[in-house]
């Protein structure tokens, strides 16, 4: 809980508050997302997706492909490993260890979320682990 609050405070301070937060429907992920949202002063809806529960990268990509782009340029996914670590590696070519409450900022080379696929070029902008917060 403390780490989730620290992530939210970091998002607010940088400022990197996302336009949209999507979380797995697992209780722990939902709780984490709500704490981050509160600490970040995020005013949008935290959307739950059962597709993110222990999702592999292709499932996370499918969730992201459904996002309307106009109002949602930056999106936070709150989910599970190894799926999120695998997604970061697949899109960026960088293997990152993502302990609970880790945060990775990724830049995707696309105009619309519907364009996202496994071949989309992406790069890690920055990453934070709870120990660094």
C-alpha cells in the first residue's frame, strides 16, 4: 500500500498522471490502482478488465487496441507478471524486472491505439522500482 501511494505521488510530481488507468480485476491489482489514482490526484475512472488477469502480452495488447485515442494519449496498465515484464521485453527489447508497484514509462511509435501490435516500435523512457521511490 505504501509503495502504491509512492507511485501515485511520483506520477503527480513528474507530472506523468495518465489519461486512463486500466487494471486487472484481481483485488490486489484493483486496490493498487485505486491507491495510485488517489495519490496521483487522477480524476478519471479506473477501468477494470478481466482480460488483464494473469494476461500474456498479446492479451494486454488487445486491451490497449480498444482504447479510444483522442482523449487517452497516456495509459497506465496495472496487471501481473510475468505478462507485463514479457510485454516490456517484447515491445522494447529490454528485459526489466518489475517487482510489485514498479513503474515503467514506455514511448510507443503509433498514432492510434488500434495500430498497436507485437511489431510496434517502443522504447523505455524511464523505470522506477519501489526501492527507488
